[in-house]
């Protein structure tokens, strides 16, 4: 299959995954709303002109032209206008909320049968459940995909089988022609080690894992030691003398460490000149939640530092600076990464699928965390409004004052417009950056 076709298939795979994630996010709002008897008028995927729709009962289900979101329209998300008693139409979707609220003359009459079916009359705890249903669905999807990734595909784990043998000793940042006189053989090449050799012992000690072998090699610089490998089913023993070599210092987060001046840190350790083959090793069920928690922690870190991260993206987009591989990217960037992964013909299909599944899991965690930001028009903004309403009612009851009623969250619409404009501007910037200065994840 051609690389171009594989690239397209990767993009399509993730695009469908994102669309399904958005659809299920809105199902997370739809189901509790219907359970609490709120009248739901629309369930839509996308925004803009309607491409297809079908009415079932009192709800219209459909797909719109621009597949970058979704929404569920519920009667009475905002309290009635005091002037005429009508209920403002609204929905869980950002763009639909802005569109309907901008139509100041558009109101939706609530019939007598709908008096107790409007959203604003729900108890606070029910409002919170409805609005948290979307992010909760994304969290659930993320956990399920993480389980598929870890338990179904497994984690890429270094084995004791040699993948490659470096011929020349090369200093960091330099290149040497392997056929020139400047090529000094690595200890592995000098000892005659070959790809596909399986290392079974080192310095007389049985080797049970690649990390263990790496530690022993690093600690054996300048000392001749024996090494035994299995080659074509037979043991082969030889001697090697690891040489001192500057290797990058890697932190616990897996990233290369830097000093106070921002320079990459190196340390002199024993070096042999071999790389390990990797294989996917399925993990136990007990590993799923810790991995999901770590993904959520990383996403939360990006969200908490989002303004600074976006500034960094802007600097990179309009200068020669490199993009931060751990920074935010747009749907365009996600699609490009998915396409590049799918087109890696040298990587086994199973490994490529695992990366794509992991990418979708991370996207769902990002959707969940991002929607919890306590600002309208995000779900977290509606949750914050419900919590404020509950607190206001409790204070009024505590001091013997009349119930102030439902909080009119529509008063926060000016803030909503500002936040929405910033989000749209950020989206445009990220898309532009992903086109002119894409994130380089694969070297």
C-alpha cells in the first residue's frame, strides 16, 4: 500500500474517532437530560447548515456541515426573560449557544406541558450531572481506549535482542563515514556482535532485561568483560570493553535534562554501540487507571499553562524557533501526526494501530479536561453557574431571606463572547502553526 494512501487512512481513522468522541460527548448530556425529563429538542453533530436530520419523538437528531463540535438543545437552559416570560433557546454547544443568543428576537415559547421540563428548574445537583455528562463520557472513552492500548496491544518494551550495531564511535552532533579511516569501531562492532543476536549474559551474569544490561554496560567503562549471545540457536561468547561516551541525561519524565542555563546535560558512561529490538508486551488491568491518571495529569498541566503554551506556539509559528512537542496542537496537527504514523511502513501494523489508539485516548482526556474549565461556553462554566446558584440559595436560606430562584447565567454572556472569541483565535493560530511549523514528533 502506498505511503500516501496509508497517510490518508491514518487521517480518516482519527477523524472518525474524533467524530465518534464528540457524538458520545453529547450523548453524555442527552441521556441524563432525558432521564430528568428535560425536553430535548435537538441532538446535532457539527454546526452550520444541516446535512441530514431525523425526528424521533420530540427530539431532532442530525448531522451538520462543519464537523468541529456538537450540541444538545434543551428547553430553558436560561431562566425566562422577565419582560415577556419566554425562555431563551440554547444548547450545550459553544457555537450554537452564540448563534441563538445573538438572535435577540428569537424566543421559544414553553407550553403548559413543559412547565416542569425546563432545564433551569432542575435541582442544582441534576444540572451538574447533565453538564458533567459530556466530560465524563470522554473520560470513560479515554479509559476504555487506554485499556485497549495496554491490555490489547501492549507497551513497547525493549528486549535483549540486538536491533542494530553501530560501526563507528561518533561524538554528539558529529557524523563519520563508516568506510573512512576516521571510523573507530565501537566495542560491539569490534567484538563481532550482530543484529538479531540475543544477549544472554554479561560479565558472567545472566541478562534478564534490556534496562539491566544497559546499567551494567554503563558501569563497565574501560573494563574488559565477557558477553554471551545466542546466534542461530547456538551460544557465542566474546569479550568487549565499553568505552566512555557522553550520553544525554534523561529525567524521570523521559525528557532530556537541561542545566540552569538551558543547555542539554550529558554524562560520561560506558558505551557499547548496540540498540535493542522492541516488542509490544500486554499489561495487566491494574495498569490502566494509573496510566489514565498520568495522561490526565499531563493534559491538565498543558491546560493550566495554556496561555504561556499558546504564546510559545505563536513565537514558533512566526520565527525560527522549534515547536514544543508537548504543546497544544489543532485538529490539523492531530490529523498530520496520525497520517505520519500510519505511513511508517517500517513499523509493524500492530504498533502503528497502537499509537493511533493512544492518540485517540489522549484526545478524549484533553476534551474532558478542557471542557471542565469553569468558563462559559464550556461545560465547566455551566457547572460553575449551577454551583453559584446552589450557594446563593443556601446563603439566602441561612439568613431567612426569600429564595432568589435560578441564577440567570445569561448575564455572563459578555464573558462568554470574549472567551469564545479567544478560543476561536487560539484555534486559528494553532491551525496556522500546524501548517507552517508542525510539531516534529519523529525526529
